[in-house]
């Protein structure tokens, strides 16, 4: 068989049915593969080569020792990255009463906000490195930056020192390890992708339990400096595991950095609305864990009990990371994301607003921790579902770079609302609830573009 005949046959097969690595809608598949695209029609050999490159995982393992070791390493990476970010409420409370007592809550909120921003803003850069070179460089350099940054925090005493070491240096390292883990996990699983990402992301919940408890208990015993050093050594130990186990199932394919490569996904309607939904959700997803300790104390909760609110929140989110992810693989990831977003909005508006007693505040921490936990595991799964996984680093990079600006502004906006209302939390709570509800509408719009409003697993 001639090379032209073989290429034509392969292109025909490609046009008939999307290959197994693409789990998106038919329309998105047409747009991504270039069916009816003149450039592909003119050069069938190029289309065949592009679509059947050796780097494509023809069969996802969906399990096995190697795949689950990647999940283990990813769990460790998310423990020290997103788990660290979800513990930022500890520092809002501590800095306001210690090193930065002369600064307003809104000014202090810029430190955890910058942490969250850097966590997401590194996505395009780290995503491109992942597509070109794989995850090993990302985990290695992420380890160095994350640990070094926290060691510098232990020596910091001024606003700008903390902002640079904790808000930028450490957070860039956390970002590199986060994207290495999330992108790698997506390449080993297909039918159980959301579950695998859910297990990985449960590490962030466990980290969100362990870090606050460590910090609260170590601070009065060994002081701020050595507390941060102990945390840094724990992170180093877990990232050694990450360095040894996190691998991609796709052979890296080097290509030059092109700005339009990151802009191209934004031309797709489903991708636009998923990104909008993620933007709105993350804008307020970190507001309750950042302010719930202060709110509990504002309502008369004892300091010892209020310090347990963040661990309670993150403990509940362990189940929120895994169970909705399992349900997403079974009933449709978009379907489950829409439901959990609506439930999160209801929990904020119907439970957090009237929460003035210890019991109701704790209940809110539990229910919102569970319902909002689905975001970490399902949001990258939604992007992967409408993407060619050979470009997952770039596409997740575009998504999370946009989301970074929501993470940057959410907490300062909430702090400004709180200051304007003279410490009354009602405006902040309404802001959270309405914004999450708007994210559910965006997810529903993306789903509608793919299959309409009829019931379907998607």
C-alpha cells in the first residue's frame, strides 16, 4: 500500500470517529481535528501524521501499578500545593494579630490572594513546559522554589518580605508541582479520569487539614520561624515522592512557544463557558476558608474552636473531591459539576447567611467544604473532556491563567466588602452565593452547546 493511500485511509477513519483519547462533543472534535479545514484537506499526509503521532496514548491504562503510582505522586504534589493554598486562612488570622497588625484586613488579604493568583497564573508557562518536556523538570524546580520560598518566609518580618517569599516564590513552586501532577494524571486515565483526579486532589484536602493543625499547635511552642521551617521540611519529604513517581503517559513533543496557541481554545464556545464557570467559582471558592475563622470569632466563637474550622472545612472536602468525581465518571462530569455548583450556592445563601451560632457555623464549614470540593477534581476533568490531551498543558494553561485573576481579586473584594459593611458579613456572603450560582449557569451553557438541554451523560 502506498504512503498516499495509507494516509488517505487513516484520514477517513479519523473523520468517521474520534479516537479514544478525545472525550468531548462531536462538534468540538470537528473543530479540533480540522475536519473540513482546508489546510488539512490540502495535505492528508500532514493530517494523518498529526492525528496519529506516536505521542498519542492509543490505550489509556486506566489502572495498573504505574498509573496509580502517578496518582500517589500527584496526591503528594497536591497536598503541598493546593493543600497549602487552602490553608491561607491561617495566615489571614495570624498576620492580622502579629507581624502585620498595623495593616487592614483587605491589605493583608493581598498576601493569600497573591498566593492563589501565582498558583494559577503559572499555568500557561508550566503547561507548555509539560507538553514539551514532560513533568519531571516541573516537579524538580517546583520543589526548589516552594521549599526555598517557605524558608525565606521563616526569616521575614515585613509586609513586602512576606509578599515576595510566600506570595510569589513559594507559590510559583507550588504551581509547578500542581500542574505537573494534574496534567500527568489526565494522561493515564480515560473512563476513570475524574475519579483518578479526585483521588489526587484529595491530597489537597488532607493538606488543608494537616497544615492548619500543625501551624496552630507549633506556633506557641517553637515560634513562627521554626514552624515555617518544619512545614518546609514536610513539603520537601512529600515532593521527593512526587519527583520519583510523577510521569506522563504521553511522549513529549517539542514545539516553539506561540501566543496564538493559547488563544485558540477561546474560539470554542464550550471552552469559553467552562473557563467562565471556573473563573466565577474560584473567585469565591477560597473566600469562606479565608474568612471563616475571623467570622467565627466575630460571632463569639472561642479562639480554640474557631481554629478548628479550617481543618473541619478541608476534612469535609476530602469526600467532596472524591465522591462527585466518581459520580462524574458515572453520570457525566458536566452534569455533576452543575449540580455541585448549585448546591454550593444554596449552602452559602441558605446556611451561611443565618449562621450566627457555633453549631451552624460548623455545619456550614462541613457542607460547603463537601460541595465546593468538587471544583478541584472536576474543573480540570471538564477541560480535558473537551480537549485533545496531546495539548492538555496548553489548554489547561489558558483556562487556569484566566482563572488566576479571579483568585487574585476574590479575597480582596471580599475584604473590601467586609470593611465597607463595618465587619458585617452579610454583603460578603451574598457576593459568594450569587457568584457561585452564576458559575452554575456558565457550566450549564457549556453543556447546552454540546448536547442541548436533553438529559445525557456528559
